[in-house]
């Protein structure tokens, strides 16, 4: 019921910035939590950031001071602003959408195809 399309990835030097976008369609955007995940080669997918319907946010500790997740309900779009990029940020980044199942957990039901972020040193 929800389609997600990521964009904004690319090749960036360490220390640079990038803004990823996730355009949603097919259902009421404002009713969903939105999240970003990433998978580096040979590694498991990991949580990066999430923003709930009430704009409460959560980040993994390693990115908290450099990544910012926002949403624009009027544009049906979520964003991930990444500053001070590091080589270890290199990964395929995925947008996800889901409904709250508890006050602190989200069921991630819908996923985008991903956008590649590569950080060179």
C-alpha cells in the first residue's frame, strides 16, 4: 500500500555532506513512522534513524551527532541529512515505513529499493 523511492546517494569525499530523500506514495504518509537503514558489503542491515508520526526521533549512537532525519508531510517525503561523512558510512541506504506497535517499537512493513552512498578518503 506504500511505495518508497530513495534518491540522493552518490560518491562523496570524507568530511562532505549528503541529503538522502525518500518519496512515499500510495497511502497516508503522515500516519507512518519513517526510518532509514543501511547495509554495508558483507554485513547485516542495521538501523540508522527513525522519525515517528509525532516527529519523535531516534538514532543509532554512532551517527547521532552527524545524521538528521526529518519529514515533510506536505511533500510526502522523508530525508536523511548526513554531515561529516566517514568511510565507514559507505553502504546501501534503505528507506522504510511502518506503523507503531508500541510506544517504542515500529513494525517496518514497506521498503524502498535503496540508494548507494560511497565515501572516499
